């Protein structure tokens, strides 16, 4: 490598970068060996030097009588030679404002210094504050921006306040700190929820028809009394709530019923489509069976041999192929590249009836192949075609209108209807997969609607529903009055 680099001259290197904007750099590169600077034409580069912005020639400061301090105030410098060639070129000096303003580098340095000082201050403050290392306040690194301290900071635009965000304070350190908090007159010790039940004197049990005294710290003498009270409350409240629910129609319930009807309608459509696909599958079986019983037409066999010779290129591999064998070649190429990729799942397909998927178990990956069985080139090979087999593809006119006849050419040499049975079965299976996925989505929708309807009128929901509807209560009262009147009439009739 070193010999090759030494063989290349500087002129060859410079020619690789021949651009107008780099011409001055190329000239500098060519004059590097024994280069002379300045008007003194010496190669001394240890002293202070300044460059001309026009010719890019370097000059010693003492030779042109410009000190290093003065050079800091120069915006653009042009040498005497360039000024003689072009009188419009004049050395431009910085204005007073530009001299006083700090450079961008100095500003960045000051900002970084302030940022570092602020970080050190925060670290020191964090060290001073006691932390347990377990609560969320110890792990927070940023202010919440919502508490009183943060709003005060944002209002005054000041970060110099020593107060810390309330969300960043340690909860355990606040409770067990050395500083004693001043007690307010009204702030007594917080009582527990059952503090009023811890009495020295006996108390009556709240259970229905119970004459015993309650336990210490409880309302009941036993758990059974609490269960009995809850049962009686449910029996008293729930029937009235059920009547309210039956009399007052729910808009959400009506909406869910409509949605459920729509989902069921879509499910019926999907089932109808699946039945149609099964019918089409049986029709293909019938066509294949009919072709097996038929014989080859010799006239069509001769027509296939007279086809014109032409060539084309394969879309998969790019090779030139004959038009007769184009479809076969493209099918083989596609199967070859398709077999290189794997489509596996750890779950085996469980569909009642015809299994559309390959489901070949791969012991190395412990997965099942999820290609369609008809199209899987890796595990499901096409059966060998015999010489006497007929093509059997149904013939059509105007693309869609069936003629009732079928192709009687040899299946092995028929290029017009190559693997027609395989393609049609694949179309049916793909449509089946789409419909099954749609059915799965519809079943999930039905489950969600049913669960929302079941949870709406549950015991807990009815017990917690405490809205007092005057109209409903009046209807209930009328119904109860009518019922009592009927009982009275029946009782009076029985007495007579």
C-alpha cells in the first residue's frame, strides 16, 4: 500500500478534485513543498499570520504591521496586491457593537457553564434532603408543573427559589424527619374508620331480630348477622328497583339490541357466503371427475403443436423463456422462491370440516405451516400428470358466460388452462379465510354487546342506582293499588 501511495504524485491527486471552487486549495496543495509565505517570501510559519480573503495568501503580522490584537477586530482582510488589482477591495473592520457583542462560541460556553452550575446546585439540594429511596418522590427527576410551588415558579419565571416540587418530596422522610411540625388547633389525631366502635360499654348488634351485644370494634355480634342484614336489605330494595328498570326504558339497552340484531344479520350473511363457497368447491370436484372420464381430442392436440414460436422474459428470475412454457416456468420460479420463506405458527388449525391450511409440523422450529394446502410448494407437491389426462377446464364466452363444454386438450401440454383447478381452489380457500376472520370479529362484537347488556341490569348496578323517578314511582303505586283492589274484590266474592 505504501509503494502505491508513493507512486501517485501530488499533481495526480489534485486532478481528482478539479473544481472551480477548489482551485485555490489545489494550488496550495501543489505548492506545499518548500512553500514561501508573505512579502518576505520565507517559509517561517511559527509567527502570527493573517490570510487574504481574496487570494488566500498568508502574511506575517509584523511584515504588514498588523498585530494579533488588531486582527481580532478585522472582518475581511485584503492584501496590497489584491487591492492594486481591484481597487474596490478594501479591508473591512468590525463595528463597535460587533466588538462588544460576544461570539456564538462564548455564548454557548456561558450557557453550558450556567447549566452545569444549576445541575450542581440541584445535586447539592438533593443530597441535603433526606430520602428513603422507596417512594415515588425519591425517583422523580422533573417537576410536576401543577402544584403550588411549580405554579409559583412559573408565575415569577424564577428557578432560584429553594422550595422543591411537592411531588419530588420524600413521603417517608417528611413523616419521620427531625423537624417537628406545628400543631393546628383543629388537627387532632386522625381516627380510623371503626374508632367509634371501640367502646367499653356494650352496644346492640345491628343484625335483624338479634338481641346480643356487638363485638368490640364491630357493628355485629357475628359475620352471620352482617350477612342476614345485607340479605334483608337486598330483598327490600331489589324488587322495587327491578320494577323501576322494567317501567323506565333504557336508551343504551335499545341501542345494544339494535347493534346485536345487526351483528346477527351479518353473521347470517357470512354463513350464507360460506355455504356458497362449499357449493363452488363441490362443482370443481364434479368438473375434475368429468374430465377424468373424457378422452383427448386429437384435433386440439395438433393445434397445440402448430402454435407460433415466440419468447418472453420471466418476471421472477429474468431469464428468456419460450411462450409455450412461460406459465409453467413462472409457476416453478414462484414456488421456488416461495418455499424459501416460512409461514408458521405454534397453534394447529382447528376448523370443523375441510382443513384449508397445510399444518405441516416443523420439529426444528416446533411450528405448523400456515400456507394454504393448495398453494404450499414446500410440503404439498402437485400430483404427476399422466399422458392420457384431459385438461377439463370449463370454457366460457364473453369472459363470464359458460358454454357448458370443457377443454379436451391434453392436460400435460395445455398452456392456456395451466393448473386451473389449483388456482380456483386457492381463490375459494382465500375467500373462506376472509369470511372466517370476519365471523371471528362478529362473534367478538356479539360477546362485548352481551356482556355490556348483562352488566347493565346486574344486582350491584340496580342496588347502586339511586335516582328517584317520580313518574315511575307513581306508576308502581298505581299498579300496587290495582293489585290490592283485585285482592279485595276476590276476597269479597269468596265471602259471598
